[in-house]
C-alpha cells in the first residue's frame, strides 16, 4: 500500500485528511462517569470517511466507525481528560475490512506532561495537549474542514507532536489506512488545578490514567474492535516517556491502589509493543545525562551553562551509568556502557549510521554541497565518519540551561510534574534541592518523591525485569534534538535488549525534537511484530 510518509499537499507533511459523517450512521456515544461506562457499546458509533495520502502519493479512501469520547474509569477525577476515542476501519479503497483482530494503535497526545483531552474530538486524530495549543480536546476534521500531519519535525520543540498537525499524527492516519484500530486516550497533566488550587494532574496521574485506559480496552475484549492482546502504544516527548513507561510497567501492582481509587476496570494493563519518539524520561538522572551530552555547548542565545554545575552533573551521570551495567546492543562491539565509552558507542551505533543513511540518499551534487557546508563530516567509501567533538560542533547549540530538568529556581516543567497539593513545583533531585534559589524548598527531596519517581521511570521496571513488560520496542530520536540526552533513549534500548526484548532503535539525521521521518516503517513494523497482514487487499475482509 505504500503507507509511509509521502510528499503531499499538507502544510506539515505528506498526509492529507478530510472526514465527513455519512447518512444512516448510529448515534454517537456520550461520556459517562457511571459504572456503565466500563462496558463498551459496539453500536454507538458514527460512520466517517477520510482520505489518507501514502508514501507513493496515492490517496486512499477509508471509511471507519468512530466512537466519541468514552470515560474509561467508573470514578473519574475529571472525565474531560479521562476519556478515549476509538476509530476502526471498515472499508479501504472500496474493499470491506474486518478490524476485529487487527492490532490496536494506542496513541497518546501528551506533550510536556501537560493534560491531554479527546473530549471534543469528532474524528481520528482529535486528541490535544495544552502544549500543542489544543486543550482541552481539539477536534479532528469533520465535514469540509481539513487538517494535515506528516513525517517531519514538530514546529515547536516543546509542542505536542501526536495531536492533529503534529509529526506523529501520521501514525494514526496510516494505521487506520493499514486496517488497524486506533484508540486515542486522554490523560490528566501537571497544570490541572481544582477550585481550591489543588493540583490533581501531577505525577503519577498521567501514567495511572493511561493504564486505566488500557484496562478499559482489555476489559471490553469482544466488544471493542481490535485485538486487545496486540496493543501498541505510541507517544512523543513526554508522551514518548509515558509510552515507554506503559510498556515497561505492565501489570505492576505498584499502581493498583491509584487505579482502584479511579474505579478502573478489573483487567490487565499490559501492552504488546512500544513506540516512543524522543522520550523525556529517567528524570531523576536526566540532568546528569544532559550535561554529559551537551554540557560544553552554548545555548541558542549564546550563553554558556555554569560549568561548575555542568561538571558536577556530568560526574553524577558517570556514577549512575556505572550502576546500570548495561551492555551495547548486539553487534555493536561494545561491552559495558560507561560515561567514558558512551560517546564512541553513540557514534558507531547511531550517529554515523544515521549520517550515512542520510548522505547516501542524496544525489552526488547535493551530497557534495552538504559536505562542503559541513566540513567536520568525512565521506569515504560510502560511509560518513566524524569525531564526537565534530558532532557537537555540527549540532552547535544546546536547547536547555543547567540543570535542564530540576531547575534551581523551580521553573522547569518537570518541577511542576512533581508538585503536590497546592504546591505548584518541587525539587525531585538532591542536587536541585541543595542548590535551590527560591527559598521555598527545604533543600531536601520530599519523602513521597522517591516512590513517585519510580512510578514515572521505565528504567525502574526494566532493571527489575518486570515480567508484564512489552517485548517489542520502537524508539526514535533526532540527532539535532537537544531537549534531552541521547544516552536516555540509548539506555532504554540497551536495557530492553539486555532482557532479550526486540528493539528497533535509530536516529534521524539533522532532525530535532518530535521528528518522525519513517512512519510508514513503523506501520510495517507493527504488522511484523504482531503477525498482522496489512495493506489494501491484505486486511481481513468481511
């Protein structure tokens, strides 16, 4: 079918989308906070049509059933965010398909650990995050309206890249056109407050919500379309972190109390596979990893990070990395990964292969022009090579100050993520608390935070060999992404691979935060790992 990212008419990329309600459709379902909301109504859908442009530039007509926002817990804190939408294809290019046993793409739209809602969605891709400017719900195209998404970097480094118009929104559209079911959950986020000023979306609310949504889906096996044993999560940035965490922590009893409080369905919350783009995760060690990676670079404004702070954090990363005992991926030639050899590992395993793939795809003339503009890169024998220092020079600037995540002045989004009660932001590392500049901190990490940090970190569960984890991992990152350290996703990949899981991890050359340049390959990968036949003419016919 050629359902990769294609050239197209869209402003952002190669996916053109339009949808309209057809006559004779069933009435849409409404949200409910009663226990009845935990029983999916298979007849409460609207029939919509959409056009998806695939890699080859050909438009594919897709008719699908769409279920409007359904509350996925019996006792929601805020149903605006604790709801999901479902899209199931029934006809692709005139061929009837049966999605009953199709894989389920479980695509969250979280960005910046902000709240994400599908409450107002009227079609596929209708999720929105406050980071993307589409809160509470955002709307998918309907009637004569249109929207687009494609394989490109997000326009804003901190924007939500899973919502309509973002880089990975193409995943939902291509999945639908490949015959997959697409479920898009909302989730609470760090900025939400009630009338008394109490924060109710801080950690671990978002992951608890996503787990509750998975439980709802699995509890409705046989009623909800799709194979509930083949759920593949997807998310970008904070959403990528949550996707990774959802996969790593499957069926962990550590979340049971919070799930019970919400009235979550009595079912498994394990998923089959993970799709994670530029995951902002392992937060308690992220500052050290960031300085190890980008510490010598100036910011885009030309300022230089405090090198005393940077060096102290780099030292912390070295100590942390030594405790992990992770080994390089099979075939890399690297044993235990340490702060001393990680730069060489990243060069050989990810960066030089990424540059090679990019340059090999250029014409001879374009390649010569590129190399003339980037003299730190050597091209010989069909391969790109450079040193770590040359790579850093190529990237040029860092995206964040030091510390990047636990800011001394409590200004980082992650400080807000670990807020509590009416306290907006808190330090979550000993180093951040010790060097607090606000006067609002006790200079110690609060006693409740270590457990919350565990609940937000996929590495915690991978290190403990969680038996309920996903066994298939798709991880992507741009080589020019300085929103987090490259070591974060590489550690995630190494940890999963070290447990024997299947890992597909690569970097996009010269792409920034939120890039998704191979969505078609992701759709194909889903078919491969789930054993599902995909594409027009191969989807299960009615």
